C-alpha cells in the first residue's frame, strides 16, 4: 500500500483553449474538465489506476465537493475536518501543451487538525510500503511540519515532493529526519543546492547536484528535468533516463505521475535503473494527456525510455 498526504488539496479545473492565451483578450474554451487534485491526491490517482492499494489522507469535510469527487473516482481516503471547502486551482491549457496555472492559497489548518492528520498517517504507516508527503502547505502551517512528520514516521519509508520554504526546511532537517526519497524538479533542485536552474537542465550537472544531497543524508533523489528526462541518484550510483518523443498536451501532474511510476516499480521489486525508467514513462504519459488527465499502465511505454549510468567523477 502507498499512503499519500495532501495537506493543501484542491479541485483542479482545466480550461482547454483552441488558440494561444492572450492577456486581456476574450477566449472561448474548447473543453472544461474537473478532477480531485493536489500533488498527493494525484499520486494516489495514478497508483489506484495501476491496481495497487492507496489511501489519500487529507483535510476535508463530508459535504466538500473534493471528497465527493474522490469517492466517485474510487480513491480510498481518510479525512480530518477543516474549515471551508477545498481550494480551486485553475489551469489554462493551450494547444501546444503550454499550461498556465492559478492556484488558490487554501485554508489554514489548526494545530488540532495537524495532530489529527499526523495520527492518521501514523495509523496507516504500519501497513504502508511508502508514505508520500506531497505538495504545498496551507497558510500558517509551520514550514518544518514535513520534517516533524518524518521524525514521527521513523521506520517507514517516506517520499517527499514539495517546494520553497517546506523544501528548504527539509534540507535543514536532514541530520535528524531525512526522507528515503525526494523528487525535486529543476527549479526545486536549484533551491536545494544553490545552483542556477538553467545549468541543471544538463543531466550530468543535475546528477552531481543530487549526489551532494545524498551525501547530506537524503536516501535518494529523483530529479525530473522536463524535456531532458530525469536523473536518479542513490548511494549506489546515478542514472539518467531520456524522455521519449511525445506530443506534449499538458504538464499538469507530470511530476506526480513520475513519482507514482517510481514507487510502483519499487513495489514490484525493480532495480534503480528500472524504477527510473518507469518514472519517466509515467511522467511522459501524463504530459501526453490533455488537461488534468493522469496515466494508467496502458498509457505508458517503459521500453521506449533509454536509461544510462552516469559517472559522477570528474575526468581530466
């Protein structure tokens, strides 16, 4: 089982246009799609589509449209009551695959709600192969809350996918609470390492930056690099997987799908290079789907993903 936490869940609404987005202009939508969202929820959606049990943990009330959407989608979930309904995140998708996102901030969570969410995670962790802490934190939640959760989940494999202040807090907390896996994108890897994001589009540079994070205590780093594919660095080695040729239609959920693909391959007993292969296959499949659609196994083609080992040692 894979358990996911989404502290700041959302209803994801995607408006697809037939022409390029022009600021200040009037556009007519070709289609509108709505799905339960938030990064952890996205991971659970992909895992469930693969036929593997997952439980999405999140704040929400019985009458929240988000929870009704999860129920309709057949996603098992556990919730903690909170004030208000889930935020709405808007994505505007253009025909060439360009996406523009407008995300609401979400509702603050009380200390009691945070404790209740932690208790649910602790209860489910006994059955879980992985616990995924994913996405932004709502307003007023301590930025080091993920660090505290990792301490509480000691003995459980934890994967984290977040950004900005919670990500930096995670880096500062590795001496006492390091996750077994983090999944930064290029910008997030730059935040963690102080490197320029543009330089990390090169897989070797990204792998060397990720290796520094492994040296600092992170169990493994799966860094997604967009069109350049992804790199995986563990204490045992480093690998690069190139992205297959696809027609990009939307980047929404691509990173979440990549993380889900990696975890699914891990549950199947795959070696690191093959876990990376499945991560890129799932991430690419998500990019090829319209709107907020997320892939199932039938959308993926791991055999189309080429993986090579990376030699991190400098050569004269």
